[in-house]
C-alpha cells in the first residue's frame, strides 16, 4: 500500500502509539507471568497439595481409568449425534407450528406453546426418571426398556423445547417486509417460509444453536441415572474403586476437548455471518 | 506522566504478589496433629482429638437403609450399623448423648480436605487401593455379595455362576457389588449401573434388568420386606482370596484411627459385635454359594 506523505508530527504520533502498545504488551506479559507463578506457588506449597495431587492428579489412576472412560465417552458421542439430529427436526417443527398464522391453527399453536412450557420447565433429571423408570413400569408390549433409548427420548423432548424457542426467535427476527415481498412475488405461505424466511432465520440463530449443542454434549451424560454407563458414570465407578478423583479430572478434560471444536465452529459461524451482513451494508 | 507510571508498575506487581502469597500463607496448616497419633497409644477420652472436643461426631450417608439403620434415623441406635456405632462410642468413653451425627455424601467422605466427622460408618468395604486415600478402622463386619431376581424372571432359576452369564445384571454405582459382577460373574452384557439401590430395585421390578447384585444383608431385607415375589439366587464367592470386610472411614492420617480400631477389636473380642449381628442380622443365614 502506498502511503501519502506523512508529516513529522504524524510520524511522532505513530512512534508514540507504537511505544505505548509495546509497553502495554510488556506489562500484560509480566503481570500474567507473575500472577500465574504466584498461583502455582500458592497451590503447590499449600499444606494439602501432596494429597490433592495424589487424589486428583494421579497419573497411574488416570492411565488405569482411561479405557473405561473412553468407552463411556463413545456412548456419549453416539447418543449426542442421534439426539442432536432429532432435536433439530422436532425443535424446528415446534417453532414453525408456533409461528403459524390464522385462527384455525389456534389449537396447534396452543399445543406447541404448551410443549415448550412443559419441557423447558421440567428439570431434565426428573423427566429422565419419569420416562426411564415410569414408561417401562407400564409393561406395555413393544415399548422399549433400554436405558439408552428412553434416556435419549427424554433428552430430545427437553432440548427440542429449548431449540424450538431459538428457532422461533430466528423466524420472528426476519423483517415482515421480507415476507411481504415474497408474497407479492407470488410465493405461497409455505414457499415464502421455505425459500425466504427459514434460510435467514436459521443462519441468524446458528451461534445460539451451537451453544445449545455444547450444553447437550455435557447433558447427555445424565442418562447414566437410568443405568447406562457414560463417561462421567465410568469415571464415578473408577473413582469409587480407588477413592481417587483423578478419573473425574480425566473425564472433564475429555469433555473440554470435545467442546472446543464446537466452540470454534460457533465463533467461525458468527464471524462469517457478521461479514456477510456488513458486506450487504457497504454495498 | 510516563516516569510516574513506570515507578508505579513495580509497586503494583509487588502488591499483587504480596496479596497472593498472603492468601497462600493464610491457608490452614493441617497435618501437624497427625504426628501425635503414632505415639498416642493411650486412648483416654480426654486426650482424643475429635472434631469437637468431648464429643464424637459420626458420619453416614443420607438416606440410610435397613438392615444397617432403621427409619433413616442413625441416632435411634437401631440397625446393625446404628447399634455398632454407639457400641464403639461407648467403648471409647462417650455417652450416647455425646454422639453427634452428620450426613456426609460419599464423595465428601473420601475427598482430601479436612473432614467434619471423626469416623464414617456406611458399609465401606476395605481395599488396599482405597487405603491410599483414607484410613480404615479394623473391620467390623465380614460381608459377601448376593444376587436377587423376581421369581417370574428366568434368572431366578440359575443355580451357578454360568447360569448368570447371559443375564442382564444391575448394581449401585460405587459399590463392591458392581466389582463383583465384573470380577466374579463376568456377564456377556454390560451391567446397568444405578445411582442408588432404590433406582436399581425399580429397574428390577420393571424388568429392565433380570437380576440385581447387593450385599447379602441388604439382599435378605429387600427380598423379605421390600419386593414381593423376589428371591435370593445365591451368594457370590469372593473374587480374590481375601474376605470382603466393612470398616469405618477416617481422614487419612487421623489421630483417632488407632483408638477407633482398638475399640472395634475390643468389641469383637468381648462378643458385643456378635450380639449386635445376632440382633439385627439374625435372618442373614446361609444362601447357597454360587460356583
């Protein structure tokens, strides 16, 4: 880039700003190092540190517990994938139902509103018990008794209610003029929804949807109350055998590793969205 | 302006370091009392370093179950562990009025920080691995694991370990019952693992599991008093060569461990433990040992 001639005063200003920036960076680095060092010393010099290290950061226990925890994590991941697909479908269906217009759809809208009220309100763990132990208690033919199937059902019911509200917010955020324009072009209600409203709505709510996805990653483990052994339950089993908390730390780190790609995907989606909308503004 | 700022920077850092270090020094210094325990053979009540001087604080979980406690009230001195706890307290010189109960969940009992109890009595099985994290007293009960099923379930017909291989088994998390399934029965299907025996019993009644593994006294209580139409299939043989035993849990390096163990040993020697067992676990008779 070719710069226009810069006055001496402006060069001084730039030099001064650069110096200030360097100084800020230096202070930030020193303060971070000092703080981290002090924290490290406080923790490792504390009287209880040898026991905490033994009971929370025990490499031997970590190695021994890893295979079982990984086996549990594999169950988490499989449930996560199946549940997420179902949640997106059910959530979108409920959201579209709630945004239907016209008096004829009042019962459907009320049903959808009731659904979100009920399943957003009820604590997940209680829903898990009701479905996981209550439904098989009926002893009906053909009703599954598997903890994984019943647990996934409960997850889908709860999270669909959250996701439906996210979708609804997205649909409502599309300006009415978009809809009016679509209808004036001769599109039917259904077509304008599918071709104009939903593409914008979904793009706009992608970051909060990914946020719910991260929350789901950790919550799928709750199905362990029904008897299935997920990563956290596997850690609990290992922990009870040894009275050592290291397996929990191992499981925690694995969950963080699982969440990071999703978090980056969320950042990337948000950034892309912002770029697109800004581009439109410049034009 | 600039020079003023650069002078204040080291001051700021010094304050920061000082504050953090001060926080560190304020951390309480534990570990010192532990040194006294090895030499302290005398278990005079007045010299015992209990959580509250002159009182004995005993912990157990919430809720607790029969036949170990009765009505979820440890202080009624009923049930095998309720009675045993008070016998130990008496042996150590504490009157029943000087016994305080606290409810401590499993993880709080085994965490490395300071404990709010003198000992915890809640069917803890003694293992070498666990001894690295807590102190155990001398054992107060020899326990075996047992398998129960509904009479209507095919699993009830099993007469040996091989007959349980293809069965869907369940157990409570954190118990040696679960370890017994994995080590002794080694079933073809992964066992279901529940938060509590209450959840596991519901799954058994629902038919979500075919059989449930519990300690033998609990198995007797559940089949006799809680689940109609259920039976004990049999006891499991010990997985290793060691007899499984319950011990009291104390803080690692607790100054009380030696004295509590002495009290337990004395109760075993004078027949008190046997009497309590006779009173509360009388019906825990021989169930066939599955081979």
